[in-house]
């Protein structure tokens, strides 16, 4: 059941309390063409919940599982609008610093030092050389 509290201007639905300002923000986000579609969908899910729609109906309207509805609501409750954005799934791979990359390339074009007893570089001997002689602690990302 949907009802408005006159003084607070808050819509209440099974634990989902949204102020009129929050509803306005969610409507704007849901209708925006400047945000990714999945963020707009999550905003609609929270908005529909704040309007008093049932979880099952929201899931059907959004084309998602009911658990997704719960997650969207929980993330919004915890973090506000920021909770509607995608979570970062890991980060970009750590890059080898340019100085180390240049040194590795230079060494691969040269023969190993005579005192090493090597006829050519392997990845392990090159890494060991860089670690022992040049203080590079990690060559690979």
C-alpha cells in the first residue's frame, strides 16, 4: 500500500523510504540520455519501489530477477545515487613503468654479460639480472 506522510513528504513502501527530492533525482537519472542504460534501469527500479510497486512486478517490468531488485534497493540505501553505478570489477592491469620497459627491450637486443656464462637471455635470467644488478624488483605486471 502506498501512502504519503504529509509533513515529511516521504513515500513509504516496505522499508523503501524516498523523499520527494530523492524521487526527483531518480526520475531525472532514469530519463537521462547521458547515463549508461544499466544505471538508468537501476534508478527506475528504485523509483518504482519508492512508488509502492511490488518486488515481483518491478522485476517483471525491468526484465530482471527479483534478487536484482533487492540488490539495487540495498545499494541505493547504502550509497545513494553512487550505489546505482557499476561496481568496478578489478582494475586495469598494472603496467610496467616506462623506464623498466625500455631497459628490458634494450637488454633483449644485447647479449648477456660475458661473466654471466650465458649465450642468450631467457625471461628468468633477464628478470634475475634486472633484480640483482639494476635494482628492479618486479618486471612483469
